[in-house]
C-alpha cells in the first residue's frame, strides 16, 4: 500500500514526499537506520497553510544524516536552508562538477551570502590568491558541504567551481561597496571610514579603504606623469 506524503515539523516548507535512498555517489547514507544516535528528519507537523502544496518545478531533494531522503514538491528558498536541522540539499552536477539542477539556484544564493560574510570572505586580504585566504577557502568548502550534498565522483571539480563562484561574488561585492561608499571627491577619508556599511567589519573596512586610496594614488601618479610627458614633447 502506498504511504501518504509526510510533512516536516517547524519548516516553512510545502508538502514533501519520501523518495528512494540516495545513490552511492552521495556518501551521506547510513546503513543502520535504527541507530538512535543518527539524526533523521524532524517530526511532521506545523506547516503554514498559506504555503503552496504543489509546484510544477522539479523537487528539491533533502538527505538526512540517517540516509533517509525526502523531496520538497513546492517552494524552497534560501531561508529554509538553515531550518533543515541536519539535513542537506542534494545537488546534482554534470561531468565537470558544475551544479545543473534546480537546487543549484539555492546553492548559488548561499555562495553569494558567503562572499559577503566577513568571517569567511574577509575584505582586508587584498587578493583571492593570497596565501592568507587558504584557511578561509577551506572554511567555505566546509560550510557548503555541511548544507549541500554533491556526487562524490566529481567532488573536487565541484569544490573548484564553488571557490571560483565565491571569488567572482566577492570581487563583485567589493566593487559594489566601492561604488556606493568610496567617494573621496565628496567626503574626507575620515568620513568614509566612519560611514562604513553596517554589514562590514570595521577593521576590514579600514584596510579596504586603504587599498582603494593606494589605487587612486597610483592612478593619479600615472596620469600626472602622462601629462608631464605630453607637455615635454
């Protein structure tokens, strides 16, 4: 007899269904489901009635520490990710390790958050390839793999893709901050430092502004040299 779909407690998620256990390429499954120390999905109750019960898009699959897999049939957002209580979102990838399922959009949003998190992607380190970033990159991968489950056959390629994506988001974030907050033609350096964005670490902001001042000074020096040379000729 077919079992009725079950719901997850305390998550603002739509209806979910049980699915077959994950294939071997995902290494989070556990053979002994009766082990009380292995965490399963939360008890089932308390969903918001306003949430949709069905969505035509492909489902989001979630694997729990005991190996059980559920799928979300409706909306699933980045805010739901932290409510999984040990569950991980399963992300499929292509042969190059690049995510290629609906769950990839949730992963992309999470990587954007990582790129703006001072503890994981600090702004006081000037370059992504700086040796000081090594530990932070390891922490990024750990953070992602605590929330998402990837095929093991291409895991290193996926990790490389994750770091490239965070790097691009990190650089875009710095450019956005510079455009919005670094305006030395309108404000003094002290005003710029004191007017730091609310989500940016103060020490990191001072260092970042210092980098921008050095860049502006270099550009001014180059421009001055070019003008002097043109006049000399």
